[in-house]
């Protein structure tokens, strides 16, 4: 853009518009699709590094404004990198038979986890059929009976011999509910007590001795019985183990051969073999009774029975090479602690919560292991314990499953302590810049774990080449979303809107989401009009419709001015009163509107009262701006005299907060007008901040501010005199709506750039500002001359006031 | 005529709960096979009662420990406990196999008590000898009621043990010598010979009344 002359109205040629773009095609259908994201080379470089490097901790934070393509670019770059990577390993949890609380984690080649699970299911099914058959076989029954008979006969023989001995000695052994009784007998019956008493003492002594002897032998035999039973049980158990071993070995042979090259799997299968042999009775449980139901139980799915859960293989992650390739990319939209690191589920068993290793569920870290995990930074930071869990996992290089209740010691029920699983993945956080800077400042782990940042630009310099790239981007968006192609004038209008969204006539916005919204709405209007391409008018309609939808508050403000509820003059002249401009941003609505600023002065002790600040309605930046005015006045006028001014400045009819310094130029002009007692032309509004030397500096929202005053003036009828004074540094930011540009083109409205406060005051008062002459004084009739004269007069008056004799004694 | 038609009751007779428990499966199977009522009888044996008052008698409990302070009251309480357990066990078994059942207590000598209880067509299951062992064989005495043969065969199949034939029994003779506590002898005996039979054998008897 050529150098801009200050103090002169801008010509439409000085402003950006769609006519600036000569694109050289009819519609975007002629253009090659754009696979990349224009203007994001820096961010894409970081993304590619994160995707391709194998070093640990090169995790990535993708920062930028929403809508700049962070998610789509991240996804696409990672997809390209993931495709070149191998499928990661499968992961399973299996039972640790000697300590079921600590399930074992195992790693298998891709696709083999499911194979292992199915193989073990088949083993269980086979054994559920085979083991009952083994234990019902004649061979087993015979061998078992032989053992039992051996011990029974040994006992029977001993008891038989004792019974015979007792009989020979005139005794009987009787079985009673209390045990075995030994007593003298008479024939086949017990000798009655009275007859016993009548026996000669020698006979009684003989019988008593015999009774004691038989009793002692009986005690020995009975005490030996448990030992015999124990030995018998041991032999039967050995027989059972021997029989079960044959069945289990036969059933497991194929599985062991199939996974022979995986030491961890064969180790587990061997542990399973030992457990199956030890617990062969699990395969003998019959489904009889009421649970069996009316129909025969299916025989092919024994592995589903609760007693066989201990042999299950819990597949946490499986990648079938037949249907999948490359490393996984997982986006976890709800990164709760459980969704991130997995969870241990519970079931209710007679009122108690119980669990086992088959109830371990994988989290996003498990699924993304060996690949990429994309998370929203805000979400993971706001989910309790999730951020901490992510950092722990990345630091330790393994995923450990625990619950929030466990972490806070809130759970007292039985739980598990599964083996951690090794973790190797790249985490990509997508979030706002603010979060990135906060994390970098406040979390010492962040910088170590997230070494890379992909900073997505909001804007791209406007050049002929970038305009062409942007045209291709718009064409690609239209094609991808199934919209009509965009005609060249439509693209030009979109480019203008892109400049407008970036608030800079020299920069295209990279907020693709906002542009996409406009394009989609324009496509709707083009469709309604029966057009085959989206044209400039459709874009204009979409933009205007969006403005209108969001314009209720703007219209209310303008209506209040039009009905003189808010007092804004757009013609005439007044001392100490000026139209400043402010921007209101509520939700998606952003608009400018004029606000009257007024200033009053009198002699004082050098105080400039910012009424907004006194009323605690002014923000710190606004207060800073007003303080700068004091500096300007003090340094610019009568520097050798004490500042003897009392002045007040206020935003009239402003009842909310005021922040920012973009009205400081207007406030200074109002003050100078009040001091010089010169009226200000109310046809103008002024925006811009000012420094202590009187230079007018750039502000934000210049387009909305100009349009806000234009709308106020247009509602009352444009006079051709009305206009806005803006900082010259803001001219490059002007991308005004066509209605304003048309008025400027027709000489009905003016936008005048200024570089200094002197330029502004001259334009607004119609008098030269005045520069100090050789004598060091401002011309007497200039604005500055009048201001300095007034301040000098205040100082003189103050001095005189200070010299007044003290009359207090007289009054006394 | 089938065993079901000819057998009215299976009477499981014991002098203590341990004996009844050892014979229950056999009696339950017989009752189910014959479609008969399962009747339990706990006989308070006269010898046991006499034992409680005999000063010279000694009792050793099943674990081999001497029992001190023996008296009729304790013996009576022990019988009451065994009777309750016997009845409960019988009820559970009958429910399991959908049998009708009954239970009663009797006093006197086992043989004498049975003579008063048994009616024609009843099948008596009763122990002889001190010891009870796991069942090892089914023995069918020659000359036994023909109805007993199929019941004996079914019992042998049920417990998967052999069935053998025994020469004609004579109480004074020696054919019992091959029988032990694990044997189940299916035979027929006259009431007046029952006490002698029980005194001469150490096995489980299944007798047609």
C-alpha cells in the first residue's frame, strides 16, 4: 500500500476490496485441490517432526486459534506417518494363578491375541468334555476303588481281629451314638451290672483287665483311622492328578506348539496346565438342578461358565493384520481417568462388589500404544486426575490402571493390581495458546514431556501467490464438503472477507472454520437461487445474513441513538464534547458505536479526574491512557509553571465498564477543546490512542468503529461532512463493508487518517493547532496557544490565590 | 410281578446315625428302584442302654478318645441327637429323589424291633458288625426271594461294584466268612433266625420280610 497522506480523507482506492483480486479462473472447479494448509509451514514442520521422530518425550502441543485447521492438519500428518509404521503388538491380561489379584500383562505379535484367546477357549471346551469322561472311565473307577479298598480292608482287618479278641475274652464291642462301648458279655448280650457285681473278684479283675486291653487297642485303631483316610485321600489325589494330567496335556499340546516361540505365552500355558491339573474338579461341576433349565445346556461354550473364567484371555488391544495396517491414531473425546488409562469393572455378588482380570477394560493409552493419541488440552486438564495420569504414564513409560476411588483411598472392596503395560506412543495435545503458556509456566513436567509445539498461525501475508493458494483452499473446501464450485468473483469476495476476519488488509485469516461457515451458507443461498456456482452475491448475502442474525444488540444501540436516548451529535459544534468510538463484543457479536466523551476544566492543583476510574468503571488500560494525557498536558504546555488545572473526563451515558485506551485521543481533544474554549465539530468521531508526545497510535476494531459511526450518521442522513478520524497506522487494517465504501466513494462519508493530536485538533476545531515559534510561544490564536494561555492563567490565578493574606485572625 | 409291585417299604434300620448314613445311599437307591416308601428306624439298642449302666463298661468315641462319665441320661441325649439327624437326612434324601418317607424310633434289640415293624413285602436294610466301610460288593444269597435279584443287580450297577452269588446260607454254616463290612447281602431270612444272622455276620443286610 502506498504511503498515506494524513489529514486528508481516504479514497476508496486506498482501501482493500474484492476488486483487488485478479484470479484468472472462472470457478474453483478448474483449480487443483490443495492438500496442505497454506501459511502453516511452521506448525506443519513441528507436526511432521513429532510424527516421524522416534525419540521419547517428543510429544506435541498443537496451539492456535480454533478453526485454523489444527485438528484436521494434525490428523492428516499423523495418518501419513502412521501408515508408514508397523502394526503395534497385541496386549492381553491373563490370570496369575498363584496371585489372582495381580493379573499378568502379555505382549503378542499383531493378531495373535485373539488367536490365543480362541485357542484357550478351545482347550477349556475340550477339557470340559474330556475330564468328566476320564473320571467316569472304568479304568479310573477301578484304580480308585482299588485304593479305597486297600485302606478299608486294612481297617476292617484290624477291627475284625479286635472283635474276635474281645469275644474270646468274654467281652462285647457295641456301637452306640456316643462311640464304641466295651463291656463284659453274657451270651450275645451285655452282662447285666448286678450279675457283674456278683462275680468273684478274680473274675471281675480279669474282665476289667481284658476291657482295658481291648479299649486300649480300640483307641489305637480308631486313632489310626484318620491317618489311613489321609493316606487314602493322598493316593486318590495322586491318581486324580495323574489322570487329569493326561487329559490336560493332550488338550494343551496344540496350544503349546502353536505359541512355542513366545516364552511368555508358553510360560502362562504351563502355569495354566498346573492349575488345571490341580483344579480338575472344576471340569466335573455339573449343571444340574434348577439352574439347568428346561433345555439341554449347550456343550460348545463351556468357557463361558464362571468356573473357567480363571483361564480366559482378556484381549486388551488387538490388531488384525488382515484388516488393519499402520500404527493406530486414537482421538479420545472424553479423556476421563478411566477412559485414558483403562478401568477395572466390578459386578455385584450377593451385595458385595467383586472383580477379576477379565473385567479389566482398556483405555485410550492402551489403544493408541505404538501409535498416536490426540487429546484436547482443555478437556484433559479439566478431567479429575487425568492430566496427572497422563504425565505419570509418559514419565514411567507404562500404563498402570487404577481408579479415582482407589487413588483417594475411598474404595475398601477387593480390587486388582494388574501388571503395568509398557507404553510407547506419541501424545498430541490440541489446545489454545493460553493453556500452552500456562502449562509451560506452571507445570515443570510439561516442558520435559512435551518438547514440541506446533503453533498454528492465525493469519497469512497477502500476496498474489497466497491469494491463489487461498483460492485453491476455498475450492478444496467446497469440493470436500460437496458444495458448488465458487466463481472467481465469489472467491474474491471470500478473500476480502478473509482480510476482514483478520482485521488486516494485508493479511488473510487462517480461520478456516469461519470461512467454511460463510461458504456453506453461501452455497445454501446459491442453491436457492438455482445457481451452479457460488458467486459474490451469495457470499455477500451470507455475510449480511450472519451480521443480521447477530445484530440485535447493535440495532438496539443505534436505535437508542436515533431516538435520542443516547445523546450523540452528528452535526454542529460544542466545546469540550467529542464523539469517541468503542467496540462491544458479546458472544459472536462484535460491533462499534459512538459514545460521547466530555471534559470540564478549572483552576486546580494539577489533577486530571478520570470519572470512570473514580467510579471504578474504568479498567487499568483506560486509566493508563488518561494518565498519559496528564503527561502530555504537563510536558506540552507551560512547562515552567506548576500545573494548576483541575479537569474531569467522562464517557457520557456509559454504565458498564470501560477498558482500553483507544479513546485517549478523543479524550485529549475534548480536554484541549475545553481548555482552548474552542468548539469541536460534531460531524466527526475520533478513535486512536495517544502517547505523551501527542502521537496518535493504532487501536483495534477500526472497521467496526468506523461502521458504527457511519450507521449512526446514515440513520440521520449523511451530510458529506461526517467522518471518522483514525490513526494512520490503522489504515492498513481497513476492510470496510461495501455500504461504507460506497458512501466514501460518493463523497458522503469520510475516513481521515491522522498521525498526531495536532492534526486532529486542527481538523476538529477548524483552527491550526499551532507550533512554538522562535520565541518559544505558540501563536496566540492557535489551539495550542489558547490552551497554554488558559493554563498560564490558571497558574497565575493559583499563585495569586496562594498570596492572599490570611484573614483567619480577623474572623476570630 | 415287578419289584415295584412287590416292595411296599424299604426300612433303613440303624442303631446310630453313623450307621444310617453309611447305608442311606443304598436304601435310597432301592426305594427309588422299587418305587417304595423309604422308612427310617433308629433302634435304641438294649445293649447300648445296658452299657450306660454297667460299671465295668468303657466307651471310646469315634476319634479314639475315652468317654468319661457315662450314664443313661447322656446315652438318651445322644440317641435323641442321632434320631434328629437321621430324620433330617432321610427327609433331604426323600425330597431329592421324590420318595415318600417316614421315620420312627424303636427300643429293644435290633432283631426284635424289626420283627415287630416289618410287614410282608418290606425290604429291610440293616447293619451287622461294628464297622461300616464303603460298599465294595453286592452279594445275592442263593434261595433269596426272586424279586431281590433285579434289585441286587440294579444296586450293583448303581455303585459300579460287582454282584456275586452266594451259596445257600445256613446260620450255623460257614458261607458268611467271605463277607466284610463293605459287602451288601441280599437274602431272605426268617424272623426267628434274624438275631443269629446279625450276630454271625459283619456286613450290610438287605432282607425281604
